[in-house]
């Protein structure tokens, strides 16, 4: 189970305003510098890429625009797709890649923006999902539901499910695509499909392959509140439910493994626990290994190539669920330090600086506390080491 536009699924308490201020230190020998805003007035900036020269590329997802932002903050719209979503931005050696599409109709394409400013379609990812449905062998839903309780469930709707409909008591992976993140490497462009629950690879020639399918999220006991929210009968209270995984970012880390943030596929707030995670994927074998858990709304990550330290944007984490950026050492398995940022979405590491978009969440009938922003902050550990990004 997942919400169609999952960043809209947070509870209304997230709207409380919190000042964006990074403390000088936040425990466990990690230190954060003063946060500096580069650009403002961005709408739903859910994806970010930073080039070698410090130029940033920010998607304004739900207005269908891709914006280039210089180090001085000058903004230029370089691609538009009215009526469609633009996201999943990455860049390599002067070329920019992004996705555009409409999840509601199963349409998403990976686009390439050349050095001459012309956009061309590199791959039809919606067609791949419709043809291959890579997570078709995954089973989601209630585990061991008694037959008399299962009989009380309503007739199953036509997939994909949500947010207005709820899936059946148990189901296998359905055709659904929402291309949410990408990273460009010499081996091709790796894509995180938050609808398809998988990591794909797109070659320079546009050929698509499935790298890995994420396993279902760790099952949690159903609560009466959850059952009421999705229109399920109360007899299912306490029965374990396996939500869909939702990959939201993909980056290359040490030893060539892909590091992926994952939402839990249902309520993104902490109502069922802090269920977000980071996993790593072997791009050659598809092996998926859990790296860290205990996150809330994990929508983006950056990774230090030298130490494997991970920085995660938790859109709904922190006090009041308003958002935070957290640090996970390679040996820890959970965050050991954090600082508050209102609804952070995307995060990148470049030349020892952490770039992030924030004030990025979308809420029904409401707006974020402030317009979206692109900011930068230095993160170091033990007072000396500056983090270094992976260079392909």
C-alpha cells in the first residue's frame, strides 16, 4: 500500500513552523556549520543535482519545471512540461538527466538535456513498468489474516491503489510508476522508481534493465486508526501488515554499491513508528542489504565516499514531525546526530558542502510554511574531517 503522491500523506501537524537553524554541533563528534540559503521561491523542490562547478539543478515537481541555479543564486528554467511532473534530476559531465510524466496514467520518461539545451527522451520507463512489472513477485498486505476476517473486506478496487482507494487484504505488485530519483554514472543512469518499488538502470543507448526490486517493508501490527483510515474491518487489528517499499533516492557509495532511501509505503508520519530506512544494492547481483532504520520520511541521501557516512533528509522527522537532516555513520545503523530543517526533500554532497532543498512538502489544501529553498551547510566530524562525495 502506498499513497499516490506520498509527500502529501503527512498529518497536518507537520505544518507547524520551525526555524531553520543548524547547531554548531549535534553529538557523536559531528559538527554542522551555519546554513546558508542560495535560492528561494521554489515550488515543491523535491529533487536536486549539483554539478562539479557548484551549479545546482532543482526540480519544481508539481509545476513541471527544471531550474538551473548558479552559486550566486541566479535561477533559470531550463526545461518545462506543463501538466506533467518533473523530477529525478542528476547530472554528469555537463549533461543533465531528469524524469517527466504523470503517475496517474502510468506515464514516465527519462529525459536527457544536452549541452545545447535541447531535451530528448532517452527511455520510456512507464512502458518498462507496464511490460515488466518487476515487483510482480512481491506480496504485500496482511500476513496470516483469518479467513472470516478476510471475508469482511470490501471488493478490491482496480489498481493502482490510493489515495482515495485501498488495496485488497493481500496482493502482489501492481503496475505503477513514479520515477522519483536518479544518479548518472559511467555505467549508465540508475533510477529509483517509487511506484514500481525498484531500481532500474538506463544505458546511454536508452536500454533499460532492472537492477533490484526492494523487498516489502518490515511488517507492522495494524492499529484501529490505520484500519479506519483505509476502510478495513476492525477484525484485522493486530494482524501484521507488509507495506510496499518506496525508493526515493539512489546514490553511488563505497565499493560501487548503490545506496537507497526508502519510505515505508503507508503513513509517512510516525503514527506506525519510524519505519523509513536506507538500504544498499549491489548493482551487479541485485542483492539488497539494510543499512539503517528508524527514519521518518526519508526522501534523500548523500554519502561520504571515504567513510561511508550517510546524511539523510527526513521530511517528517524531528520534533513535531516538521523535518530534520540526520547523520548515520557507516557502523551505526541509525542516526546519531541531526539538525532541524522544515520538510527537507533532496540532498547532495559536493566539495565538502551539503546542498539541500527544504520547505518542500505538499499538503492538501495547505501550503508549506515558507516557499521552497535551496541551501548549503558544511558537515564535518571530529572537528576536522570534511565529507567527500563520490566522483565517477
